[in-house]
C-alpha cells in the first residue's frame, strides 16, 4: 500500500510587503505516513527539479519509492525554502 503522495504545482510567487511577487517557480508538496502523517513543502525553479527534490525528501525520511532503483536515487537538492507540518495525531 502506498503511504505517500507527491504534488507539484506552478507557483506564481509569494507576495512581498511592497506589492511585488517573488519569481514564479514550482511548489512541491509531499505527504507521507510514518509514525503519524507529515507534510513537507518546498520550491524549485523547474518541474524536474521540484520532482527530484520531492523524491529526495521522501528518501531522506526512509519512505520506499518502489518505482526507483537504488542506482536511480536522486541526489539531495539545495533547497532555499522548506516547511514541515505534522498533520493529525501520531
């Protein structure tokens, strides 16, 4: 049974106090179940980089990505923004 989800969406940038927005990018969100339900979000410049960062995030936390062989494991990405959120009860 799959215990994780990956969502990648185009992000128009976060509004700043002066009314301008940050550069558009892609926001990735992973939700996984491991001793509770957790959610992690981050941002990347391209869709491919967002996908790689999301997969690396899950692998770092010990989540099995059954579609990846060990030799295909993505390298951890440098991430400028990341947010952790614990959902529900543990």
